[in-house]
C-alpha cells in the first residue's frame, strides 16, 4: 500500500498552474480543434499506464513572479479566494477551496490531486481513471465534434485527435464553479482548455495546457505538468469523505 502521507509532504507547495504563462493571439484560438490529422497508427503513440504527478513539475517561485493578466472580473474572483496554499494560504478551516468540502475538483484541478491517474487508450476514446474518488474522464477520438448544446459540468466535454505521438485534447462546457488550482486562479463557463499529452520518454508523461477564458483572463496562457510512470501501481479506492480526516493534522 502506498504511503499517502509521504505524497502529501511532497506536494504541499507544488500546486499552481501559473508556473508558465505566455500571451497568445486569441483570434487564433477556437472552440474546435484544427482539422483532424490523418489517423495515427497505434504504433505512433502510447500514453497508457498509471501516472503520478512529479515533484517539482511546478515552478513554485511563480507565485512571486506574478499571475496571468486577469480581467477585472477575474481579478476580483482571485482576490476574494482564500486558498490553502501559496503566499495567500490560510488554514483549512478558513479556506474557501470547495475541494476540501468534497466538491468535485473539476478540470484541470483534478490533475493536482495527490493521487495517480490511469490512462487507457481505445480505438475511439482515451479514458482517464483518476484514483481520486474514482473519477473517470472520457476523451473522444472518433472524429466527433462538441455537441451544439452542452450542459455545463465539472469536467466539460473533451474531444481529441492524435498528432503523431501527441494527443491533442479540446475541452469546453465547464461550469466555472471552481478554481484552476489550489492557489485560487479563477475559472468561468467561457473557459476553453487545450491539452497536448505526450510521453517524453519511457518514464515521463508531459501535459502542456493552454487556458483561454476571456471572462477571467486578458489573453490565453500556458502551463505544463509532468508525470512519472508507476508500472507497479494499481488504482486503489479513494473516497473524498474519508480524507477529510487530514484536516485534523492542523489541530
């Protein structure tokens, strides 16, 4: 059985998506990915396996380097947030981070949870099985488009296509009820997330994010995460309400 307390100590400060951000021309971004590339053969890619976020895959100094440029609305949301981590961190009893109340983390916050994710490739979809509350995310790779009418949800609707060894994922339809990360960066229903997921080497998976949310930010911005392969791990049962006991560590 894996030692969860060790994992918690490792990730105590590695919790912000704002480690890397760069302006991009919003006019070049859309809510649909570029025309689908020729279908890649299975031999071109392999991101399957159990993965756990790596220590140091965030630049924690970014908190002192500033934040992605926000709109007045986004800045107001950020200022009102009371995160448990970062330079503005408060105690768990004071935080307004809903994840500590067992609200679903949503996308992309789910990647910041302390537990691993298993990725399974199939011919028509890629499935992410998160150990955290056994949340399952489907990324459809069968050429479909986003539905014309989407009911906003915590994880949105995700479609993807392969560009060689890279899975390009396009997610819309988020409900904007949560933050992007543990330090309180805002999110809205206008959020559009692009991920580029690829295996850097046999042991390393990298996810490059582009966040485009004109209600919250003045321009699109980027971030990345890296994950370490854990071939001997299996996804275990994790229930959020059982973990509330961690709050007692502060007492």
